[in-house]
């Protein structure tokens, strides 16, 4: 029985999703989603704090099977995803009041959660790939939701990029089947040294292809372009989870492929590591720079995501325990902070309709709580103590200097991290400063309290508190991460 | 060792917590909030006094990942008491100053949290702790700078935060390297580590990186640009805090670097000395031209920071015999804080009453205000280095340290030209200090009021409340006490500070009032008088129509590094270069795809002349090869899936487009989809143009879907159906 519990978080939300259209009364809808999600959190935490579990649902062949397990990474991801999903859902209860087809939105929203849980808990590549494709299919409707011309174009762009990226991943999988002993995730890699002898560089090309393919979801150059198109058109809670969580699933796929399939030793110190490091570093810079020059708030945040998720990839590709620890910290702090930012942006749009940054002068006087949360999240993205971003940056940079071979690339990476932090300050602090210090020309008489209600405020405050908590008390998390890294290295 | 340890944590965290409490109180009752703030800073001052004797340590492990460590004793204690004293005085003064301000709650909240952060910096025992509180302090004090919300204040605030963020980040980078090299962040361990290092070249680079943030906060050249703007823009009590305490957090970092990490290092010392000399002269020079009361004081702060940096630099140069320089540095820190606080609060009194700071408008306002005049005069004499007032003692020590090294060099038969030059610049800057102070003193307290400009404003009988007057008297009196009993008061402070800076105590007592030492002061006074009467009164003042003298604004704008270099480079040049790179990178992939893929399609079509059929045959061929290749290991399932996929592609190609249209129509009310130009469509149909061109994006995307979505998406949907059934 205990092992069957693992199926629950995956299939429960999907089943709930099918019930959504059946609910007719407004009151039922309002209660149903948060209650189900809260229940989901409960189960996820029970699983995470219970022992190791593993279940094979269906064995297709000797190599392929659908199976789930909860190792360290799964626990981390499932807890993070379920909590954020719940908070964003509470926020959407209010936000979706000015959108139509609410039940359709929540249907796909719930289904996506189940799929994401599937990715987190999957214990071999086949399962992960299956849910990875489903993640795209389940989240496209969230992007399409507003049904405007832009939204549909963006949704299709998102779909095309994702499928193409996942396709690259699938190609790699064919080769893994040949060269690996198994396709279950095994810390340290599955490659069979006897089989790969003589084909190393070829396999590294395949690895590069997989990284680029999965990098698509994580917004890594060259397949990043869907992000700034898809995020601004989606409803705010959807862009929040797209930006905060879905991109991280690309990262998860990359971690699984790198550390659990190919193995660190196969990649570390080779040309392919340099290539992917350069791609990640380039993306960090590109994202920040484009965000700095962007005037539309949500698009700016989307570019910011490109840059911030590549911080994570930078840490993952460095392949040192410290850097991986930093990367996982960045996964958490960025997921929380970016959700806070997108939800704040959503609250602003919901209450005022402003979408451009220059329209936000004095908004801090009208929506103080929202903008304070925005500020705290911004500080985290820049990496200012006492927020989570600072700690993750510290680990990333010290991890970069830990790289065993002496190369210039990690040092360049640190420099780019710093430049990007500066640009981040440039594109977020200006908003904060305009919001709270509109200048003497600001018309105080038009000031009215536009603070949204508690359905919006509480998730925001919880996220802001989370950002601070990760920054001030990261020790517990770091213990978990060192458990994960110990397995791998 | 550990006796007072909890007290240290209390000193750091108590103000931060009470900041929240004061905010909550302030929402209900403003008077109660003011009283509460006063109580908090008083408690803070008392606990700082309690903690200042002896050394205590306190650490919390696990918090902020690496844990934080506090330590008290020596220079830390002095700075701690000093900071809490300045805070106490300014908070008492704030009550009256802010009586008619908006957003006072915000001010008190950030004022108190800045206090906690500042204490965290001063008490920190490792660089990690320093950095954390340093960054927090930068951001909380940012709000204080911008508090007025005038255009000026916001501009100054942005400059301030930009410099602080850049400085903080560069410091952070330096710390990464230092941490990597040494494996520790604790000052004492770093000090031990550095003494064992043979080749210091890379460490100088790391050191300079770490120095950047601290130097920026201290206002050292060339990162001083924020200081003359931010200090005047803030409300007077906040300017006092910025000038007296926050600059000292920068100095604290510089001292740690110079006296612990680069202990007795002459090269490093010389670097700091040169920076200090430039800052000192530049500040004094700029102050001459200013016609804004607070701006003059801010420039003066710049100059005094230069004096302190010279002391720090001389400590490195003098090596182990640096007692004089160490004492001078510590004492000048104390003196400058007390004096500058006095002066800023006086300026605050002026502003509070007539809301003007322009010398031409406030002229003569203080003629009949005896108390203010005396207190301001105390500040003037103190900062000008006149014997019997505080500043004289520290300046003499600093001067002595240069003279001593010149003597050492002469004995060794080396050229002392550089240090002679530094000595003269030192004396000249001292003279300029007197000159610009004389300028503002005469303007405010001596010259007759301009009857037109502020005649009626003089009628306020009561220009100061009791508390504020008490604050001013306290500050003024302290300056005298420091100067009158140099050995009793200042000697003790110097002794206390010495051990932090690794100095070994004075080899001989300094006779402050011996002619040798008085000579420097006399030279400065003479230079000051010459500059005041020969330059300021001649070139910087003009007769206006009604016969009065007016001060001309000759602020040297051409000298502004900010406008000439920093702003253009940081705001235009670098973003355009970076933006161009980023844009090229952003568009490159799509551009390449949009050019090469259709071209490849055309080549295929014209050279190989494939049709739909051919392409799918080729595709089928490739796929079946791949499947054959894999199938041996994979036992059929993927073979079937792919065959099914290919069959689906072959049969449902047209169906798919239709379905997509129907789906979009049904679920998304989307009617605008229609094919235009079938021929075009065929030409590059097979390959995605992942491009975002103006009209073709959505079509290109859909055509791309024809292949990739059908192959993978539908394949997987079928896979799932298959699995479920």
C-alpha cells in the first residue's frame, strides 16, 4: 500500500481536473480547487517525509517501464511544486474573476500539477519523457487562455519550441538505450564503459543535443525565444507558474540526464562542458540585458526568468557539489521570488490595468503591501542579503571557483553573474523606486487605496516571507542538498 | 571572553525588531512612536556603553548558510558607542525636525533598521557578516536619502544606490576569490593566512575588489560621486547619520583590509594614501565653491574622509612603528563624527525654520541666535584643526605620521618628495577647510540679513525646542572636551583602538601644544586666511544691485566625473553595446533558421526535386533505419509507435490541419486561420521557420507543427492511449 501512495499525487489532480466542468455553482468551484490542492500538499509531504518508495506501474519491455520513486530530488521538487501551485491557485481565485472560462483554466491547471508531479517522481527516462511531453500539452491551454490573436500565436510558438526541444531529448534517449545499461535514473550515470569505448565524442554530441533540447523549457539559448512571447499573454497566475515552475522542470530533466544518466565523469572537463557553460553564461547575460531594455512589465520579468534560470544551469553544468547546491538553492529561491513578482504584476494588472513599467509611478502608495512583496522578491533576484538569492549566488560563485580543472570560463561566469546582478538591479529597482518615490510631481489627491483583497495578498505575503526564510535559514535546505550531492559525486 | 555575548546580538537585532514595532505603533499614535524611537536608541546607547569594555564574541551558526560572527572590543567598541551616540542625538533631534513631514513612519522604520545593520557591520568578525549587514544597510539608508521625494532627492538616491550596488557586487566578487584562496572569512584567520603568503600580487587585485564597495561607501575618490549629492538631499538628521556613521562603515572595511589583511604592507598603504590625498584635496576644493550649506558640509565630509584614509595609508607605510598614524586615524574618525553631526544638526536647525539652504537666502539668519552661533563655531574650530578643539589633536597626529616617515626616508637617504607633497597638500587642505567653514559661518552668522529675502523670517522667537537645544549643546561641548583634555580623553580612545589596527602603542607621548606641532596648525590657519580673503571674497562673491554681497554659484560642473564619465558610460555606452550583443544573440538562432532552413528546402526541391511523397518516404526511410537500429534492444514497441506515427502522418496530414482549425475554432473561438498562397506554403512547408517575421509567425509555427508536433506530440498521445487501453 505504501508504495501505491506514490501514484496518488500524480493521478489525483488529473482526476480532479475531470471533475472541474461538472461543478456548476460558483461557491463549489471556489472551494474545490484550494481544498484539493491543500490535500495534495498534505500527501506530498507525507510521501516526502516518509521513507524511500518505489513503484513500477507497467513494464513494457526489459528496458522500458513506467515507474515512480521518491529520491531526494523528487522530494525537493514535489514539495516546491505543490506549495507554489497551491499559493498561485489561491491567488487565481481572485484574479480569474476578470477572465472567462474559469473552470477550463482550472481544469488544465489541475491537470498540469499532476503531470508535473509525474515528472518529479519519475524514476526512469521513459516516464519522465512521457510526462515531459504532457507538461507541454497541458500547459499550452494556460497560455492560450485569453484567446486573443497574440495568445494563440504565442501558444503555438510555445508548443512548437517545446516539442522540438523534447524531440531532441528523445533522440538522445535512443542512443542512451544502446549505450547504457539501464534507463533508470542512477546516481553516477548508467553508461557502460565497455560499450561506449571509442564513441565518447559522438555521445557527447548527443549529450549536447539533449542539453539544448531540454534547455528549451529552461529558457536556455538557443531555444529560449518562446519565453518572452508566451509569458506576457498568459494570465498572471499561469505566467507565474510557467516562469517559476515549468522552467525548473526543464532544469530537472537536465539534472536527471547529466547526473543520473550520463554521469558527471563523462562530461566533466571535456569540450562539451565548456560549450554548455558558455551557452548558460551567454544566456544569463542576454536575458538580463534584454530585460533591462524591455518596457513591458511581464515581458521584462520573462526575460529576467531566462537569465535567472540560466544561473541554475550554470551551477548544474559546473558539476561541483557546491555549485549544484547553489543551483538547487537558486531553483527554490527563484521559483518563490519569480512567483511573487509575477503575482504582484498580476495584482497590479488586475487592479489598475497597467502593463508598462512607466505607468507604475506611485503604485507603491496605492498598493503598499503588493509592492513591498515585489521589492523583497526583487532583492532576491538581485542577490541582496537577507534574501534567498544572495545565498544561492554565494554558493554558485564559490562552487565555480571550486572547479577542479583550471579554466577561465568559471571566472567569466562569476563576472557575468555580477554584471547580471547589476542589470537586475537596473531593471527591478527602478520599478521599486518609481513605485514608492514618484517624485514631487505626483498627484497625491488622486491617490486611492487599491490594495487587493486577502485572496491575493496572503499568497503574496507567504511568498515574500518564503524568500526571506530561504535567505535567513537556509541550513535545513542545504542539508537536504548535500544529501543529494553526496549520492551523485 | 564570552561574558557579554548575548548583548552583542541584542545590539544588532533589537533595533531591527523595534523598527517593526515602531511602524505598528506609528499607525496608531505618532507621538508614542517618536517616544518609542527615542527609548529604543537610548537603550541601544546604554547597551553599547555596557558592551564596549572588554571583548566579547557571539556567533550564530547556520543562519545565512555560513553563520554570522560578532565580536566587540577595541575599535569596534569605539565605533559602536559612537554610532549609537550619533543615533541617539539625531533621533532626539528628529522629533522636532520631522514635525511637519509626510511618511514619518517610513523614516523611523528605516532609521531604526539602518541602526541595527550598521551595528552589524561594526561588530562583524568576518567578511561574510560584514557584507550581509553592509548590503542591508545600503538599502535601508537608500530610503533615508530619498525620503524628501523631491526630484533632487530621487536623483541623488538613484546615484547612491547605483554606486552602493556596484560597489557591493564588486566587493562580493573580491570576497569570492579571497574565500577561495584562504578558505576563511574571519578577519583574524585571514590576517594569519596573509602573513604566510609570499606572492601577494593576486591578493592585491582581490583586495582592491573588496575595497571598492567599502571605498564607495566611505566616499573615496573616484567613487565619491554620490556623496556630495546624497548627503544634502537627505533630511538633516539622516544626513548626519550618513555623514557621521555610514561613511565610517566604509572606513571600517578599509581599515580591516589595510591593517589586518594587508598588515604593514607599504605598497597597499601607498595606494590608500594616494586615494586619500586626492579625496582630501578634492573634497576641500569642491567645498569652497558650494553655496549650499549642506553641500558644503558634505564636501567637507569627503575631505575629512580623505584625512582618515591618509592615516590608514600611513599605517601601512610606517609598518610596525605606526602607532601615531593608528591613533590619528581612530581619533579623526571619532572627531569627524561628532563634529560633522554638530554641523549637520545646525544646518538642520536652519532648514527646519526657513526651509532654505542657499547661502544667499539664509544669509544673516543666525546673527541673533547666540546658542546656534556658538555651537556652530565649536564645529568650525573643531573641524578646522584649531588648537584646544577636538580636530586639532587628530590632525596633528596624522600630520606627525607623515613627518615621521619623511624623517625616516631622510635618514635612509631616499627621496621624500612624494611625502613632502602629501604633507603640503595636507596642510593646504587644512587651510581650505578653514576657508570654506569661514565662508558659511560668515554667511549665516555674521553678515547682515538681506532685508528682501528673509527679513520677515527672522521673527521666530523660538527656533529650537528644548530637546533640540540640549542635543546641540551636548555635541558642541563634546568637541571642546575632546580638545581641552587630549591625553585624558583622546589618549584612552587611541589606546583602545590600537590593538584592532595592530599598532604597538605610542613610543613616546605627543606634546600636542609644543611648537613643533602647533606649527602645522599655524600654517593651515595662514593658508586658510589667505584663501578666504584672497579667493573667496574676491572671486566667489559679487556685489548685487542693492549693495549686498552675493555668493556666486561657481560649482565646478566640468569637474564632475559622474556627468562626464560614469553616466554616459554606464547609462548609454555599455547598455547600447551590451544590448546590441544581446539582441544579436537573441535573434541569431531564429535568423539563421529562417535563412538556412527554407534555403535548404529550396535546394531540396530544385535539386533533388522531392515532393511531399518523396520527403515522407525519405523520412520514413530514416525513421525505419533508426527503428531497426534500436528495435533489437527495444522490443518492438517504439517500432510500432513510429510506424503508427508515420502512417498517421501520411493519412492525416490534411486532416490534422483541419482538426487544428476545428479545435481552435471550438475551444478558442478563433476564426482567423486560413491558408493564403498554397504554393508558398508548399515551398517551405516541411521545415520550420522558427522565425518571428511580421506576418508569417503563426503560419510558420503551424507548418512547423506539421512535422514536429505530428511526429512527437501525436505519437506520444497515441502512446498514452495505448498504455491506458
